[in-house]
């Protein structure tokens, strides 16, 4: 089993920045993919950014150039630095780990961007 604990969400004005963190504990394997998804009210959950243990990344087009994903493999922690935030970035952000064909989700953290 894997447990994920997110932190760092909140309310910010448009143009501002936030940094999300997600710490994983439990049965963490050496090779996995960690990342962030988000779900806005009334919309489907969508990928924001993911990163492998070998540092390969994938970003949603809507966040490229504004968000940066990073991870500390020694701490089993993944981060999401969000800059130049827009009101349309408002959503619940979920941390995700994929390993050995299994998906694990955090409880989510609310990010609200005011205009």
C-alpha cells in the first residue's frame, strides 16, 4: 500500500505562485511515476504534470512554461511549482503515484486563483 499526503494549496491572486508538495509512504518501488492531476468543478480530472524516477516529464499544454514538476527520490516526494497562475487553474489538485500497474491517489488539495 502507498499513502500520499499533499500540502501547499490555497488562495492566490492571478499572476501569483504556489508550490504543492506530496509525500509518499509505504511500499514505494525504485521505479515509478509521480505526478499531479487536477479536477475543476464540473469537469473531468486531467493530467497536469508527471515525472518518472529517471526525471522524464510530461506536462499538459495549458501549464507548459508556467508549472514545473520536480521530485526528491530519497524522500519519495514530488513537488509542483506553479507560477503565473490563472483563474482557470482553480481546481482540486491530486497527487498520483503509478507503480507496478497500480495507481494511488492523494486526498487532494484545493487551489483557488482569484481574478
